[in-house]
C-alpha cells in the first residue's frame, strides 16, 4: 500500500473512535486522536490541559476573545490562534511520517494538499443515545442533550476552521451510517477504497 | 436476498443513473428513474408531459400557485399536490412489488416505513463538469451553471417534501463520492451493505 492518510470525521457517539482504532490495527498503521493534543502542546508551549479543554471547540470569535481577554489588539496571535497553528503543525508532522488514521480536528482540511481519504461516520440518534448512555453512564435524556451539544460544537469548530460544511456528504469520500452498516463492513469498505482499483473482486 | 429497496439520491452529473442501472442489473432487480413519471401520470390523470416538465421541482409555494393560477382557495388540491400524491403512490406501488432500485424523487422519505437502504452519490465539481460537458454537449461554463442550478432545484424539492436535508450524510446509510471511488467499488459496497452481515469476507 502506498502512503495512505485516512481522516475520520464523526458525529458524537457514532463509534468513530472504535472504528478508527480497529481500522488502523487492520492496516497496521498508527492511529491519532487525543494523541494530537500532546504534540500540539509540545509545539506551542501551551499546557496539555489547556489544549485538551479547548479540543475541537472554536473560541476565537472576536467577542469571545475580548471577553476572555485572549485577544490582543497589537497584531500578536491570540491563544486560540497559537493552539490552532500548533494543532495544524502537529497534524502535518504526523502525516509527513507516513500512513495513518487521524480522527477529527479538521485534519481532512489541514491535509487537503495530500488528498487524504476522507471518511465521515454517522449513526441514528437512537443508536448514539444507547452508546453514550453505556459509555458515559448517563440517562437517555442527558445522553441526548450531550449528543446535541457536542455535534453543535464540532460543527461550529469545523465550519469555522475548515471553510466547509461538517457532515455534508460531498465534503467527504465516503460517509457511513453505523446504524445500518456494521463496523466490520465499514472497515472493509474503507480498505477497498484506499487499495488499488477493483481489488475487492480479487480478495 | 430478502426484499431490498435501494433508494439513490444524487448530485447532478455525479453518475447516479449509470450506477443505479448497473447496480440493478447486478442484483437482477428492476430499476426506476423516469419510469416513475409514467406511473404517476396514469395514477393522476395528469399528462406525462406535465409531470416530466415538473419532475423533481417544487412549485407549490403559495405565491407561485397564486401567480400560476394553480391554487384554489376552496380546499381542493392544487395540480402540484395531485402530482406529488400520484408520485408517492407510484413509488409505493413499485416498492410493494418487490426489490428494486429507485432514483431520486424523495423515495427514501416516501418509503421510510419500509426502511429502504438509502444511498447518496456525489462527485467533485470537476468530475461532474466533465461528465455533463460530454453528455449534454455544453461548454464547461454552461455545464457548471447547469450543475449549480439542478443541485439547487433538487435540494429545494427534497427539503420541501422530505422534511430532511438533501445531501446531509446522516440522512443516508451510505454516501459515496464517485470522484475517488470507482463505480464498480461503489456497487460492491452497496451490495455488501444490503446482504447478510460480513458476507464480504466470504465472497
């Protein structure tokens, strides 16, 4: 397999982390999710805690920056800008090393010149509620609230930094709904896609 | 294979018709696209020409109906409503007969109780322009204009009648970008999806 970068966008609670890990294991390539936070911290000088707390959240509106005191009017970078620059640099360094699976953080957009294979994972609300209830020990009502909140944050973050629409089919190469398609089949589809043409029929 | 209804939404010029036909041939099941127009005409008493001319176009805004003289204020159905009712009935009759592939016309929404397998096909603008130039004998500029216009019409029509967002990934089971994924692979993915779990590894 040539160098292959697979980026995965995902709705909250759809199972993106599980699928991404298994995909990377199957292909025997590295997997990056929260690992990006550490690299971005090292590159920026900001604390891991700050970056983790503001992970995949957009906080750079002018008003927000003024209120939070993070905007300077002297042309210096805001903390948010330092965080985003470091994150982009971390993602580019990761991709430069070789094939990998990268979750979220607008990696598809940051790496657009490398033409990564761009996946988006969704699932029906019912499936996601069940997953989040079990995983985060929440009531169905609270799980639903969290899903809506997190999807809103991810969409706002993506739409701000990627200059494209989060979850819009034509922004990706393959979008899979994990309520109707098993994780195993989804992994097979992604592998089929990144391999040479028509390998499927020869497996 | 159990009864399987596959609905295909598609961007203009993405290659939905070609893929749909080949998918139906591969599965040896009927394919419906413009054939729906004839059934809707027969069911409604409206002419084939009228339905074809207004195929996948929303014309039922109150203002439009008033201007066009198609709205009655006496509680009778407008021509647009008669057309849409007949189209929905035609789609339900088609689905009742057995497995099939249905293109566009909000079939995914009309048949939602049957839980069809919902596909959406996209392609990058460049790919679509090339296809439309060749197929419709247009300049690149005119092909691009037509693509934008037709996508807008399809989105408006879908969003009006399906009460959902056209081309939004989580509204479908599988969204495939045909600029990066071959038609052959896309067909294989759809067949994998509608077959029993994990058949892929046993083919």
